[in-house]
C-alpha cells in the first residue's frame, strides 16, 4: 500500500454527551460543547474544521441538553454537511460511547474528536488521510499528562503504550494525548471487550493500547499550532481574551 494514494476519510464522530460540571453555572442550560469560544459554539469550530478537511458525514453523540445541539445543527445542511445523532443514555466512559458509532462507521474509517477540544484547523488534514495506519492519535508536547493520557512512542513515532493520568512515580512521557483520533473499524473489536478501569469507567485509551499492543499500526502525530481542552472557565476566559 506504500505507493498507493492515501485513503480520504469522509466520516467523523463527535462526543458531545456530557454536561461539563467543571464549567459550573455555564452549563446550567447548555451542554459544554455549545459554549461559545470567540463567538461560536465549540462544536461549530470543530465541524467547520472537519468540513474544510473533506469530512462530509458527521455523527454527534448527544446526551445532556441534546435538544440544544440538535436544534442548532439540524441535519447539517446549513453547514454543508450531513449530520446525524445518537443519544448516550448511560455515562459510563469514553470506551463504551465509541460503540455507539459502530453502525454509522460501517466499514469506513472515521475521525473521532471530543466535543471540547479545539485544534488549529489545518491539523484535520492529517487526520483525514490514512495510509497503512490502523489508527492515528494526536499528541501535544509539554502538557500536564496527569490531567489526561501519557502517550509512549518508539523511534518511528508509533504508539507503544498509553497510560491514563499517570500518578507520581509511575512511568510517564512528554507526549500528551490530545483527544483527536482516526480509527478504522477494527477499534470496535477492542471497545467491545473493555473492562472497567480503576476509575469505574470503560476507557477508550485502554482500547487504543490493546489495538497497538496486538500488533496494529497506531501512528502518533504532533499537532501544530494552537490546541485547547476547554475544560474549565479559566481556559474559556483565556481563549475568549484572544478574540
């Protein structure tokens, strides 16, 4: 496959079911992905970035105040996309929620993004091109890995391990899991058999680790430019101060 053209990914899944309790009163009436950053909902920034990279079909996983998201984006035609929805009824972790995308994906690869992650739009171009990789995982350097996942790579920048919120004294890495991925449907083999983590949740990162450690090619790549996990009011204020 090395001499053939990269596969263009046309589908994307956005995880937007959570309330975002760290946003306090800001999410009393809005799900966190609909909070405005520089005049637009976070989700709209993501949709427009994906569309510019060639994505045509989107599945939004909704839950808390899903009516707000559904009424804003509708069928997606106003945004030049085909948008569908599925409701996450039980909030039991990022691993199980990916299972909800199985029918949408079918036999096709798909981009997956958390609904509160903002990246420089050019990065989506890398995420929508697949060569021999079974999965892509975006990373940033010098973020606080205790707040997310530490990504371990070899000399070809392929993922070898992924540890969620490593504690002091545990192995760590300078590469932070940036929360945007591309998967082939093989990921569902691993999400389907997940066991609950010590946090009591089904973790997507466990499935990605198992995918890589079973011999599949999981390629890490470093995001360029700005990146933000809009996790709390302080980050939100910093982003809006740049407007």
